[in-house]
């Protein structure tokens, strides 16, 4: 019985010590891509948004690429807070 209790405690301690899961950036990326469409940078359905990097706490910074079906790739950075795009910057 003592071994089972210790094993259970070890599993509980491992669960607490495990790192937090990685952030799901897809929702933020979708919001940034929608803003790029709204600004006329890309046409709806004629490009692919590719996540590059993300960081931040309540204000997320996302670096991504807009890869059109035809034409040159556009590199951009987006700031998102609570699901709303605060700023979209095109990198040259």
C-alpha cells in the first residue's frame, strides 16, 4: 500500500512540475491574416499565412508570412490583445 501512495504522489508532483503547454497561436494568426485581408494586402482565399514566431503576455506579438498563390511573400508582424488586432506592420 505504501508503494502505491508514493507512486501516486510522484505522479502528482510530476504533473505540477510539468511546463505549461505551448500557446495555441493559430487563433491569433487567423486574426492577423483577416486584418491583412481587410487592409487589402492579400485577397481572401488566394494566400497562405505561415506562423514564424510569437511572444508576449496579454499583448501577443506574432511574426508571420503571407504567401500568395502568385507573387512575392509578404513578411509581417502583428500585435493582438484579447483576440483583437492592435497593429499590423509589413516588414520590408
